[in-house]
């Protein structure tokens, strides 16, 4: 670790001649802060982020600390390389110097009153989340407020089922009883008159069955 850290320190001196106001040594890398830039130097090489371009810092996802710019990550470092409490204190320093960088930017030639008013309305200081997994910072000073998250649309892939229609009721129940009674009466008459003419028996059976079916169908309307 110590030999690697010496190499990291040497690399930092090559990258910047600015005063290092805060730094954090980890098992696999070095985080360093100047008044204008944030550096991460690890086994994979060096990464740097101008403080004025930092929009947020997200920690803990997949064990990676991500310093985000407007649309893309500026620095990616393993969270496990650092102690959580020390990491949080370090990013408190980052928050302070991001705010100072914003003040320096505000001293540039004054924009139009309308733009200046919009800029002040959009300013938000860099803050450190209290999540113990890793520091998570809100948008840097000067960043536009994030758009409100649109609620996810909740929908069902199943076709809508129409509510069942009410069928029958009391009158439907009575018609079903009449239908069964008609069938019973027809069958009983045929059973008790076996010597009647065959054509008359067939006619009576068809008529009784037809009436019973009509009554049953009507009970479902």
C-alpha cells in the first residue's frame, strides 16, 4: 500500500501544481482536492473533475463512488477503498470548495438581470447525504434543479373485464322453476299415458320441451 501511495502522490504532483487542500488515502487509491479540481488516482490511472462541473456525487451503487457531471461521470472510484466516515468528511470539504468556486464564477462579468435572477433561483449548495453506505451529494451550486420525477404509469396487461350483468333475480328464479315444472309435468303425462297415440305423445313431448326451454331462456334475460 505504501509503495502505491508514494506513486499516487508522485502522480498527483505531476497532474497539478495547485495547493492540495484536502486528501484521503485509501487501500487502492487517493482522493485529492485543490481549490479548483477533484482528483482520484488509483491502480487504473488518474481521473480529475473541475469543481465547477460537479453536479452530484453518488456512492454505494455496485460498490462504486461516482462523481457526476452534467450528463456523464467525471470520476469513478471504488467505495471499499476508503473508510465511510473519512469519505463523508472529505466530501464535506468538497462541498465547501464547490460553493467557493461558485462564488468565484459569480464575480465574472455580470449577466443580464433576467439571467442573473434565473441563476440565483437555480443555485443549490452541494450537500452530503447521511446514508452510511457512502456520501451522496445533491446537485452542485449553479446546477439547474432536477426535473420532478414523473410518476410511473400503472397499467395492466390483462384486457379490461366488464362487470357481470345482473341476470334473473326473483323473476328469473320463478321462471326456472316454471321451466322445471313444465318438463316434469310433460314427462309425468307421457309416463301415465303410455297407451296414447304415438304421434300425440311425440307432439306433447316436443311442446312441453319447447315451452320449458323458452321459460329457461327468459329467466336469464
